[in-house]
C-alpha cells in the first residue's frame, strides 16, 4: 500500500507562484511514474504534468513554459513548481503515482487526496 501526502496548495494572486509537493510512503519497490492531475468544477480531470522513471516529462499545453515537474528519488517525492499562475489554473490538484511493491508484483495506481489551488485575478 502506498500513501501520497500532498502539500503546498493555497490561494494566490495571478502572476504569483506555488510549489506543490507530494511524498509517497509505504511499501514501495519501484515507482514507474509520478505526476499531477487537476480538476476544475464542471470540467474533466486533466493531466498537468508527469515524470517517468527515466526522467522524461510531459506537460499539458496550457502549462508548458510555466510549470515544472521534478522529483527526488531518495525521498520518493514529486514537486510541481507553478509560476505565472492564472485564474484558469484554479482547480483541485491531485498527486498520482504508479508503483510496484516488489520486483515481481504488478504495479498499481495511487492517488493523493487532492489539494486546492485558487488563483485570484
């Protein structure tokens, strides 16, 4: 079982920055990828950014050039640096990881509880 604990959300004004953190703990043999999703009211959940075990990253077009995802493999922690925030970035941001408990076990999807990011005009 993997637990994801998020922090860093809050209320900021447009143009300001936030850094989200998500620490994975529990029985972890390997993490294939970690990332961030977000969901605004009345909208579908969308991928914000993901970083894979090899270090490759993907970003939603709407955040490219403004957000940066990074990881600390020792701490099993993923970060999302969000710069130049816009009101349209307002959403619940959820941490995600795909991890395996042992070398022979299959991997499973895990989700954090979500953290609110609100950007005012």
